[in-house]
C-alpha cells in the first residue's frame, strides 16, 4: 500500500529551521529523529510510514553520503555523485504517489527533522532556505532528488527501475530540464531530451544544445501533443529541432514531418 509520510507545515518548519542554523553537522546528526510532535498526515490514501522505515531510509542515505566524504565537507563532484545515489535510495525507499510527493510538508520533515545533517553537509556554505523549507521542489534538498528519479526512471523488462539515464546527466543538464515544467511535466519528453544530450557528439557543448532546442521545443508545445508520440518519434522530433540552422530558419512543421503521419 502507498505510504503516507509525516508532514511538517511551513510555520513549524520555519521555527525548526531558525533553531538549527548554528548547529554543526555532528550536532544535527545527533538530534535527527524519525518523529516529531508537530507532524500531520494525509487523512486517506495509504498507510502511515513507520518510524523504523524512516530511520532505515536515513541510515541508507548516510551510508551513501559516507562514500562521498560525509561528514567532512566534500568537493562539488562528490556531492553531486551523492545526489545521484540519494535519488535512487529515496525513490526505492519511499512508496509515494505523485499527489503525496507534491506535498511540500513531507520534504520539510525529511530535511529539518529526519536528516538535517545531510542537508547541511550537501549544501555547505549555502544560505538558500529553499534547500531546507520546500517552496520549490526543484530546489529542495530531497524533493528535487525524488522527482528527478521519477522523471528519469526507465523500467527494465523485469519491471525494476533503471536510472542510468539520470546518472548520465550533469547538474547543469538537470537544472535546464527539470526547472522547465513544460518539459519536465512530461517524463517521456524529459527523457527524450536527456537521450539527445547523451548521444550528442563529444565536441558538442550540452548547455549550448539545450539553449538551442529549449525555446524551439516550447514553441512546438503550443500545437503538438508530445504525450501521444512514441519514444522513437520523440527522438526524431528533437533531432529535427536540434539540426535547424538557427531560430529564424524554417523548420519542417510537425504536420508535414514524417513523424506526424500518425495523426493523418
């Protein structure tokens, strides 16, 4: 059954946040706990997750972080590598519907109560409160990782998730894709963009490629329903957009292109 995770409202989240700002990583690790007296839960839709399961999740996350230098401040490359590992752990351990995962309160709880030490370690030197208190799920410490794992999950033949596509993306790639909700809101379209980046020639600058195709793609979204295209058609469509000479060039309209024959 789908899990219901503890939710920490914005007022309680702010109170806790201001109380832990001057703590060290070691102190926060000692204060972390799987419960809090100010949490609430969704009334229906699943069963409440047990404190032992929350503790198991945070234990797994800390073990992964240890591989990348935790609790000693780490280099950017190590922290980004932790992100990729943590995304898979969160996705595997948290049996959430997208409705439940869209509630900011569960991410407030994880960051401020269950694993505040990991947030401080991952974002050492950052003063961005959005890493702790979830107001934008593309910026929060844990929310962004779970949603990244969901977006780039490509099931294998035996039904198990495959996150190799996620691991192939840089932090810049992910920011460019996930922060554009018109693209990230359609996981298959986001995956097609990721495949385009992964198969681009070695000399291609991914950032430049994304900046080229993103405005073209967003214009097409006004009159092309990408959700009905097959993966092959999505890949073909993105290649057409990427190969157009410039933004003022004439690109073959979707209804004239071979991949649009499905609609005729």
